[in-house]
């Protein structure tokens, strides 16, 4: 359920991103000199959504790291310990992406434009794929254990 909420928030950010993209496309080459107010506003909105979701995701992973993973690693067998080790590594990788994305967003806010947007978009897309794969693996491997140990 929590994963679905995060995916919905990422999708919302993604469609904001597409709106920015089509705004850039339709303003054409003149946009380099004159960025429309709407486009500026959309850069800002995309940055806000992105920044907010970064914080939520970080929060979600921190609570898994602190509460769910240690219990499962302690009580579970070798197989589950290996799963937890891999999930923790993925959290570390996602955390790096979140830090990069947060920096991209700060730069985009300070200087909204096609170049800074493209950089932010690139990081976001890598993060999006990483999250989908992480959530999928985590759900497939941990659903039973979480149920069994009554962790949620
Ligand atoms: Fe996780
Ligand atoms: Fe999770």
C-alpha cells in the first residue's frame, strides 16, 4: 500500500515533467532567450513535486532500515539475511540518487531552464526505474516475512 502511494507520487511528478517537456518543445528555439511564464512556473512545480517525493522516499527507506530490516535479518534464516543485505545495498544506491536529484532540484530552482531541467529529468528517470525494480524485489521477497512477523 505504501509502495503504491509512492508510485502514484512518482507518476504525478512524471506527468508534470512531461508537461514541462511539451512546454519546452512548443516554445521552440526562441525559448532560449525568452522563457514563458508558464514554463517557468512548471519548472518550479516539477521541482517541488520532485523534492517532496525525494523526502518521502528517504523517510520510507529509513524506517525500513531502522525497523523492518533488522528484525527480519535477526529472526530470518540465511536466505532472508541475503535478501536484506541486497535490499540495504539498493537503499544506499537509491539514497545517492535522491541526493543527486535533490541537488538538481536546488539548481533548477535557482536557474530554471532547459539544461538544468534536462539534468534533473535524467536523474529522475534513473531513480524511477531503480525504485520500480527495488519495490518489486522487496515485495516479492518480504511480503511473507512481514506478514509472518507482524511487522506492518
Ligand atoms: Fe525498501
Ligand atoms: Fe519499501
